[in-house]
């Protein structure tokens, strides 16, 4: 569904259900060119916002409770904004309630409110519909109550909601990219200082193709938190704040205090950070071959050292490796399912897709999906047309 349709759908549903006109916010999902599992190590990432995301409508009410309607799930949830606790794991409500909880902690809201939201990010695809939802709620509340929070304050509220209500100890990449994205550009982000450099992206005869494995693993969230714990354990052993401060020599010096598996995980974070910086140079110099090779190297590290890939993602990247019209490919996001990102020759893209479609189905008896996305602006208020 187009974003325009989504806006119309949310507006009419809001008007019908709550009999008032909402403040509308669009908040995009994200891709990441390179730099996986580096954000919570104070490292570097290279994401971009996309033209798919979440639209939320929000307006004050004069009732004694707040209410949120998930239009796609056709489910309403009523809540008291001053009495919120995380609900059972896995429910979308935690994203919304977590954000409201953080906002209420910091700001005085002089009324209750209603929310309707819907999205056009394929669910479970690893394109960060969660950050898009969180950002759309915090941004909408900021507009509605004129809270005067900065975008930076808002992304930390979204992240805290994910930590405390969703129980995923995520880094800042997704919320940042979704909030600060810029059209036709990717953002090289230093996750420690939040300094960013905008890179106009033009892959010339090549383009980005996302392939959704259509796999989601239920243990992904605990595996994510475990990875983060390993990184923090290594940093603590070396008496530094984060792996960002660690050199390969430092890591080597404590190798005998780590299991081999954990050593490789630490090493992968250091190497992935180097790859991000190298990829930004390659992009600046228009060296797409080198850029593509770094994508393949990144996948290799995530597969064999960091161990956050899965059979289906590896299969998709292997197909890309065997095809000379693909410059690079890797799994994208937290891992254990979701999409691969591929840099494919425009001229050969339909052949590549046809080939992958057929072989994937033959191998796993299920279909993969393809998305071509546009790099887009971050979270913003939308005026109804
Ligand atoms: C998820 C998290 C991000 C980041 C990626 C992996 O998307 O939300 O903070 O850690 O995984 O790079």
C-alpha cells in the first residue's frame, strides 16, 4: 500500500472511531548499508530511512482514559497514561505504552488522547517497523501537546521504550535513522557522539534490492541481548566503556580469558567498525566494487564470527556471491531472519530475481519476497491534503 493510501486510511478510521481530526505523523523504516551490531558498542553504522513506514494519527480526548487502535490488527487497547507497566512479551502494545510511559515521566500532559496507527512495512522483515512505531508516537505526542522536545530527546525515549517495555536492549541506529533520514541519502553515524555525515547515494548502474527470507526466529530477541552482554563483558575486562575503545591488540591480550566463540564475536565488532569506515570512503570515491566486497565480508563476519545469521539468509547471500551481476550482499539488521541487502546491476535485476525466486523456493519450499525501496526523509508531521 502506498503511503498516501495509508494516510487516508488512518485519517478516515480515526474520524470514524473518535469523531475528531488527528495530528498525522509518518515515520519511516530503515535499511542499513553496513555496520551491524556496532551501534550498542558505541561504533559506526551506515543506515538510511526508506519510503515505507508507520502512519499514526493522534488527538486529545475528554474521556478519563487513553486509547490506541492498531488498524492492521483491528485491535483497540484502552489505558491509563499514569499507570503503565510492560505487558506480555511480543505484543505491539509495549512499543506504544513504553513511549507514553517515558513521555509522561518527563512531561506534563494536560489531557488524555487517542491513537490510530497502521503501516506498510512488511512485518518481520527487519526493516525496523518497531522504531518507526515508537518514533511516530513520540513525535505525534510532541506535536499534539507542543512539548518542545528535540529529535534527539525523542529517539532516546523510543530507545528506552524498547529497552524497558519490549525488553530488547537495542542500540540507537534504528531510531536515529527513522527520525533523521534524508531523501536519497544514507547517514554515516558515530553512535557514541551521534555525529553524522550525510552521503548522497547514487549507485549509478546498480541498485539496492532487498530480499526478504520471510523467516523470523522466535529466539532472536534473547540472542540479541546475549550478544550485547558478551560485548559488554569484553569491554569490562579491558576496563573501557565499549568495544569502540578496543584495538585488535587489546582484544588479543585477553584472548585466554575468553571462550573462542566470544573472542570471535568481539573481533567481529572491531572488524565491522573498520568496514563501515572503509565503505564510506569507497562510496565517496565511487568505488562500488570495493563497497560491494565489504558487504560480502560483513556477511561473512556476521555468519561465522558473530553468529547472527541463519541458513536461509546464508543461502540468499551465497546466490548473490555466485552471480557476477551482484556487487555485494549481506544479511541486514539484528539477524536470524528478515532481509538481505543486495547491490545488483540494474540491467540484470529481473534475471537475478527470477533465479533467486526459483532456487529459494526449491530449497526451502517457501517464497522469498523482493523490495526496491527509495531512501527518504525521516519522521515528520503530515498535513492532510
Ligand atoms: C537491531 C537493533 C539495532 C542494531 C541492529 C543490528 O535492528 O534495533 O539497534 O543493533 O539490530 O545492527
